[in-house]
C-alpha cells in the first residue's frame, strides 16, 4: 500500500487504523471505543481503556532490557556523564514517586517541574505518570513573573526545582527566581522539593522546602505500583504562548498520546529497541516531552539528555555523542544547525556518524542553505517536520518508515496519519487551489496525541482553535501555507502575533505587557523580525510617557532598562534584540496598531499602501531610526 493510500485509509476509517496502532502499547484494560466523536470538535480516544505512560516507557521493558541503557545524561556544562539502565531508571522513578506520595501528591494533583536538563527531571516526569499526577514542566529560562502565572493557572501541590541551571559555563540560580514567583503567585504550593546540585548556595525555607537527597534516602527500597489510568485522564499540562498575555495550558491525555508517540517512533523516526535516540530539545518544550523523554523510552530506546550548548566544548560535541553512543536518530532545530554552520567545517569530519539514519529538524522553517549544507556534511537524510505544542507529534513530515517519496527543500512534506490538513481562505474558510496561499487548517477529529483542551478553559480552547476561521469548524494552526502541484506543503509563517525565536514560540502580547510595566513606557508594539540565525528576533517599538528629545545616552539607558525588565519578568529568551523609541505608534484611525507595517519597516521592506493609517509620519520616524541603526 502506498503512503497516500494509507493516509487516506486513516481518514476514511480512523477506528480501524488506530485500533491496529494501539497494539504498539500495553493496556491494563482494553478500550471499548476507539474514537468518541459525540462532542466534536473535541474527541476522546480509546475510551474505557486503562494504561499508564510510565509502565509503557519503563516497566514493560524490564523483562527483556533491564540491563540495557535507558537514560544517558551528558552535561558539558559541568563535564559529567551518567547512564541509567531501564532497571536503574525503574528504581529511581519509584523513589521519586514515593517522595511525591509521602507529601500528599496523588492522582490528578499537579506537580510543577522547574529543573535544568538533569536526570531528576526525567525521574519527576515519569513519577508523575506512574502515580497519575499531572506534571507541568516550565522551561528553566523563564523568570519569576512567567513562572508565577503558570503556578497560579496550574495550582500545583508540589514544585520540584534545583539550586541552579547552567548555560555556557554560567550558573543560573533557580531558587531565587522560584521563591519570588511563589511570593507573587496567589496559589502557594505546599512543598518545594529541592535538588541540590552544589552549583550555587541557597537558603531553604523551613517547613516548605524539602531536600531531595534526604528524602530519597528514606525511600531507597520503595516499591510504588503503577496507577492504571483511563485513556482520557490528563497526563500533563504544557504552556504555550498565545495572542493574549495569558499563556495557554495545553492539556494532553494518556492513552492517545502513548499510541501516537509509539506510532511515530516506528514510522517517522524508524526507532528500534536497543538503539539510541538523541533529541537536543529542553524538556520545557514539547519536543523534549515527546522525543527526549516519552517517545524513545516507549520504543525501548536509550535517550540522551543533553545539558549544554552545541558549541561547548567545541562545534563537534553533537557528532561526538552520535559516534560514542551510536545514535540512530537525532532531533534538533534549524537554529542549532545554523550555529554549527559557523564552526570549523573540519569538525564535521572528526567523528564517525555512520550509525545515524536521519537528522530530524523542527520548531521553525528550515531554510534551503542550511538543509543543503548539513545534508552534504553528514551524508544522511535531513528530514524537516512541522508540528506544534498542541499537536504533540508531527503534523507534516515524510514518514521514512512508510513513504519513499523524496524530500523537497523548503517543505516538511505530507500530512501524517489522522491529520486531515487543508489550506483554506482566511475570510471564506473555503479551500484554495494548489499554489495559492491560505491558512493551514485541520478538519476534526484530530488524531491521537493532540491536545484535549486548554487547561481549565474549554471555552478558550474552542474559541481559539476552532472558531478562528469563518464559516468552518476546523482547527487553525495559525500558520500560512501553500501546497504545490505534487502535494508537498510549504509553511510560510504565522497569521497571529506569536513569533518563533530559535524554535521557541513567544507571544508578542506577553512581551508587550512586560515592557509596558516599565514606569517610563506609555505604549509599545513587539514584532518578530527575520533573523538569519534564530529565524525571528523580537523587536520592540516603544512610546515613552515623557516625549522630550532623547540623547543617545538616554536611549541606551532606557533600552537596557526595558530589556532588563523583560529579562526579569519573562526570562532572557523573550528579551528584545532591539528597542526603538518613537513619538507615536503607526495606527489605523480606529486605533489598531499596524504591526505588519512595523514589521515591514524593521525588515527594510516597503509596507505598501496604507490608506487606513492615521498619521504617516509615525512610520517615517521608525524608518529613519531603522535606517540609521539608532534605538
């Protein structure tokens, strides 16, 4: 059967297709219904079935692979490596689970994980899955205000954190950021479980903070049985930026997610038990959840957890790890590869990468020059794929285990099973012909593994994703795309105010709200400007309350203060690359900020004819600042 025929079958008879795929995992109790579509566009997968992510990722491999590597931790930040077999991982996860249970965490309770890329982060995620708790992993680069908003939304009973993360040899203290976040939050967690890595000193808060090493010693021999969960119970919440200042908590199920990952590991990544998988993604992002932690372990593979930069100690570190651990599949981002492109080309020839079947890239559009360069350098297939936090696994790619069609530069490929992808007109909702730009939309039901809802806000889920395109109840990806005459889909960029910085999705509204909290700022607009290395970079255009003429020193000082404000509230990842101070923002007569015009000027493009602009001089001033390079 050709892949187009298989994909068509997955849409025409989803029950039969996914019933067969569900055999890839173990069920404690068989499901009664494959797909409940009674409340479309919301769906429930494998209704009535009972399973467990931790059981499928760890326990079921013990009979045949107990002594084989499961988790390989490599930190070039502190020059340490540590490996855990499936048997050892099983013990550590039970110990972490016993600590959680001892402090009142149970089925349905939330545990917020604010950790660097260390083994304890994986233990904590799997421990939550084991006992039926819901984990909410927050990227370690997020600062106090962003962390506080996620604490308030998820209301965790317990937080797991550490003294510090590390980046480029610099220690980033987590404890102070966490303490401030908890002081800002309305919902106070009962306990904070602290992993003391010995990186920076910190002061525990008596009665609240627990020492992980001490707690672990008490439960060394703990045996914590798996809690069997109905397929549609919640496995985790993962926050993603939206078009409002409030992040969305993407809520994911248990059974559907496990089946989707098991399917993709076999058919997209061609993973086999005993092989090694290397995803460079942080666990704070969806790729880290799906393909650093759960996916490889579900497939019986060893997974590499990497703490460090792609250039430390040198630009060959990734290929060193591929050779050392015989990596069969590697997942990274175009930004990470573009960083390596600037390194000595001889570094790519230093190591034997013959074990590698393919390099998979996602998180942002893959440009042709980067793809061609790394393909020639490695001599392996470079496989682009397109997906979102909301989808949990690839929407578009070329499933090498099923499809022999060649890749096409600039396109991630074709829709994966269960994804009924259409390109539709943003105004009419009608499908557009090949070669014509439209919104990338998906006709429900979405396949297993996709988000169930927005945590605590079903109305926002439906309004955001299914009512954005007039006249049709389809899922909007909020990305522009086209399909060529051969069926390859090309992604052209966002339709909303979410930008992509080095593969990290950031809501411009959240950055704007942070900048506006500065006492000197009257209003501002943030846009994502094209960046050769990161894909996009945040640029802020700011109007000050005091319209007096600024000296160069004033601009430099205020720009630094604005950046520091964002740094402090949201983290360095959201910091604008440039701040322009103007007398007024370009707006329509009705008061709407013309962000597309701002973006065009910042990128040196003609904004086109703007018949609705209230005051054309606003763009003239910005154009002059951009042209001279003055902030």
